[in-house]
């Protein structure tokens, strides 16, 4: 088929296009990336509450307590993905409960599009949460090991009545943090001994 014939066929097909032509039709079918913002680079849409978004991010920071740039970046990603997932719920509710101009087919397509984005964002959300938890678990395990070592050195200095500076051994803990840990461990040992005595009395 020569190019001229193909061009004529394309023009003829375009005349039968089911795409929106009027302003009303374009508005009716405007559930796209620009409107729902689920594929855009910008997280916050012009119609959304910036203060609510900031509060949403702060709640995630409070919940996850990120300690380094990587953890902070992951928490930000989780918050952004969660924000977009919440947006999908609102859009789905609007489609199902409010009168929508247009055919049932258009509404069904819009719901299918939202469902597709929901599954995609949901997978990304779960992956980010899993990665963050793994990183934080490794960090906490290392911190726990380091705290045990720091507490042992602190107690050795205490026994010898020598001042102890954790930084000299490369620890990032403060003396107060080490003292709190030592005190907590002593209390836990006392609780275990008390529980053993109670069990012996009941035997």
C-alpha cells in the first residue's frame, strides 16, 4: 500500500474516531494522568491540600523514625505512594457514588485504569516498606551489638573509677544512653530473678 493510500485511510478512520471532540466530551473523558496525577512527577495536585500532605508525611516520619538519608528517602517514597493510593480510593468513590457524565463504558474504563494504577502503586509501596524494614532491622541489630560492647567498656571503667568517653572507642552513643541501657539491663535481670523466685515458691 502506497503512502498516499495509507494517509487517506488514516484520515477516513479519524472521522470515525470515538475520542472526545466537544469541550463537554473532553471534560467527561479527562480521567487521565493529568487529572488523577498517578503517573505524573508532581506528587501533590493543585486541587489537593498541601497542609494535609505535609501532615501525612510527618506522620510517616514519626511512625518509621528514619535515621539516615537512605531511610529518610524510603520513608518519603512510602508516604508519597500512600498519598497516591489514598487518592485512588477517593476517585473510585466519586466514580461509584456521584453522577458521571458519559457512558457506562467510559466509567468502567476509568475504574479499570484506577485499578491498574492501584496494583502498580501497591506493589511499589509494599516493596519500599519491605526494603525499609530490612535496612532498619540491620541497623538496629548493629546498634544493639555496639551498645553491648559500649556498656561492657563503660562498666569496666566504672569498676576502675575511670571516666569513660565512648567516642574514643568509635561509639556514637552518649554516656547517658549507655547508663540508661545498663540500668535497664540490671532491672531486667532483677525481674527475671524475681520471676524465678516466684515460680520456686509456687512449685
